[in-house]
């Protein structure tokens, strides 16, 4: 059933490679060793509760993900056309909910500048893109010369790269439909874009902005982190994950007075309801937001 859920369930879009890899990891580590040999109709709410209580509470996120995946698989068995069981045995309230550990402390302007200064010249723009434009890491590492319009001051996000252990980089769509977007570049970092394109990017439209020196492929996370970790430590922020730069971007944008709709567009957040609103988004609003971000940077320098 689990295998059929992963590879055979009809979906609007195929599972992303990283999502499938995560599913298989959770299955192999937490679900199949205990429940893999059981008949579906013999898995009762009591069975699920006993299994859930056996998972280590010291790893709450992994525990919640395991429960959520099991619940989804069992719901697949309930729904048509399978209809293998009359109801879902996963009935523990909130067991699949991940509780945030605490409020993320975003980077200050001074910390961001220290991080940028301590990165190699060829990777400084990656920090600026994450912190000021809010792109995800996979979106940033798949950017190519043709995606950057210096005249309009925009980045077109239409692809992302993902990596699964032991496989070549996989280029596909952004994380969600809302991930396809045009993001205005805050004017104060346009010079950094021009310099990077001049010094560190090939002349072809499909030339990557960031690539491995030896492989010529999209820059691997391990290479990025090799430089980012010492840079964040120089800023006194060993706690600042790369993804927190994107969180910093969203927080700073909110401080300019951006609406929820503006924020969702700029950062590619998506829900079923929000995706409809994106169709009516006016690009000039995002350009105004980008200009306000630059004004914030100038005021803070």
C-alpha cells in the first residue's frame, strides 16, 4: 500500500524527488519495521496509538512526519477507488502537527553585511538574493543569466534544483505553483548583480549564476555551507540557517508595510486560495516594495 501511495496515487503533479526520498526514509525508519507486514484491515486505532507512543518524543518533528505520512497512506486506503477499509485508524489529535521550537531570530542589517563580507566574492550575491529577494536555496542555485533582467530590475523564478543522495542534480518546477513568479530586485543590490554577472557568470543565457568550479553543475549545498558556516559565525550567528535568510527577507518586507498578498507573491508561498489571488497580482506593487527595501537598507547604513 505504501509503495502504491508513493508511485501510483493520482496527483496533480508528481512527487518532488526530495519529497519521495523523505517519504521512503520515514517509511523505512519508522513505519514499515513495525507495520509493514500487517494486513491493512488489522491496523486499528489502538495499533496506531501503540506505534505512535513507541516513537521517540525526543525527535518531535520526525515523529510528527511519520504519523502524518501514515495517516495519508491510510486515508489513501479509505478513499475511492481503493476503499480497502471503512475509516482511517489514525485518530490521535494533533499527532501529525509539528510544533515550532520557538521564534526565529532574523538577521540584522549589520549581521547580513558581515556574512556577505566573509563569503567568497563569487558567492556573496547568493546571500543577498536569499536575504533581500527571498528565494529558496534550490531556486537560487538554478538561476541563470537569462533569468535576470537588469533593465527592469527583476528575477524570473521558474525552476529549482533539488538533490537526492547519490543522484545528479534534478531540475524541476519550483516548490509550488506560486513559486513561479517575477521578483523585483531591491535597487541597492543591483550593482552586486551587475558585478557578479560580469565576473562570475558565463555569457550564455543559460549560464548558471552559481556553479561548482569542477563540476560546472549547480552549486552543491555542501560547498555553499563550507563557506556560509564560517561567515555566519563571524557575524556571531551560528544559529542562523540558510533558510533563515529567506525568513529575514519576509520579515523585513513586512516591516515596510507589505500586505499578506504582497508577501505571498514575493516569497512564493502558496495555498489553494492564495494561488487564485496571484493571477491578479500587479507587478508595480512588488517594484514599490523592492524600492522600500532599499530605502530601509540606506537608512540602516
